[in-house]
């Protein structure tokens, strides 16, 4: 049988798989067509993915811009500490508190209370530090702002406060600087504060304390002198807040010369001060004679080879006069001028 005859007997229809019902008649019939269809599908998917990425990029740029604005806002508050309202019953005075009870009385303190009451609370926050072990519901200790805290306490208002964890030395430095900047502490109160810090060992010496606080060593010493005056001398004045810094050397000198007599006069003043003001009390402590006048101030003499070379006079207003008892050469005059210039520069 020839090949032609054999081929005529083959049923090619049976060899072809039937097309499933519902099949897409538009499907590619050739291999190149199928490849083109696949390429089109992939291109469509890439376009969809590209559009999605565009949308995500746009959202990312918007979020980045908003984040930048938030960061700028936060930078404006960099270093700031949040405040909160705290019941005054939970706050204790600091052990370094330098406020005399007299500072919580009088017209000035009443004015502070009125201002706080009208504002509905203290506008300027105080600072406290958290503590434990005090009991009685005490959770905080005042760092600075004792008067504002006490005013709120008396008014029954919570006090607005910053909370900061500080050690004793840091607390002392912040309290001293804040009070000094407000310029409302008396020299005696300042001296009490310095004395407590030294007693607690926060500083090893007057000089170290003055350096850490940035205050004049001489004035620090005078404040300490006032704080350490005998109780009888302090009690001779109507209030220790009336004692002035420039009186420290006068009272010290009087006590060195005749302490028993000064203490007797001080006790007399406690019971028979009368209408004497602070200067009148000072005059009586230094010189009880009826016609005694207010002391002129401090006179210090400096000698060279047994001869008086210079005199320093400081009056009660703190004004100083230096007199050199030897004629000065031109060079010495220049040296003295340089000394005065350096000293005056420190007063600014």
C-alpha cells in the first residue's frame, strides 16, 4: 500500500482536542499572537504598578513635608520643660529654704496673692523636684518659687510647677540663682541659704561656693556673717530682713570688742525697741549713749613699716574713699589707676 493510501485512511479530526465550551474565540491562534498577548498583559500590570508607586510617592512627600513642619515646631520647644498643676498639700518646702516667715506676710505678699487670685493661678510656674519618704502625701520639694507656692497654698489653689529631678547641689544652685535674678532676697536670707549649703557639705569653702554661683566672694562672706550673728542680735531688729549687708563688718567689730555688752543691749532692744527703726537699733547696739549718732561707716588703716600708709573709709551707703598717705610717683599713680580700673570693671 502506498503512503498516499495510508494517509487517506487517517482521521485527523480525531487527533485535534475539542475546544472547551465558552472558550474565547478571540484567543491567539498562533505562537506569536500568544506572545504578544502576554506582553500586553505584562505591560498593563507594569502600568498599574507604576501608578500605584506614583500615588505612594505623592503620599510619602506629603508625609515628609508634614513631618518637617512638626520637627520645626518641636525645635521651638527644645529645652523647655512641661508644667503641671499640683496640689500644694503634696509639696514641701526645701530644706535649703531661705525664706523667713515675714516674707509670707505684709502688703507685698498680699499683692502677690491678689495677682494670683485674679489670674486663677500662678502665671509664672515654680520648680519642684520629686522626693520620697516624706510621708503625709508629700511627693515634691520646692526648688524655687516658695512665695508663689505659699500664696497658692493660702488661696487653696493648685500651683503650676515644672518637675525636674535634681541632686542637692543642683537644687541649691538653681534656687540661689533664680532668687538672685529676682532680687527679692534679703542679705540675711541669702546668708542663711549659704550657711545651710556649707553645713551640708555641698561646697568645701566660701571661695568654691562663690565660684560655682558666680557671686562676689566678699558679699558672700558678709551675708554669712549676718546669718551667723547671735540670735540676740538678730532678735534686736523688728525683722532680720531689715539688716543690711553693709552692717556686717560693723556688728562683727562690735562683737569682737565687747560681745557681752552688745548682747545685753540686743536683749534690751527685744523688749524695749519702741519706735526705733533698723538704723536706730544698729546705732544702739554699737553705741548706747543717748546722743550717739548713726555710725559713719567702716574705717580701715593700712601700715607699711609701722607707719600708716593708707586709709579706706566705707560709709553706710557703701560708698568708699581711699586715701594714700604717701606721695605717689608717676609710675605708682599709673599702677593705682590700673588697680581701680580692674576693680571697677568687676562691678558691672
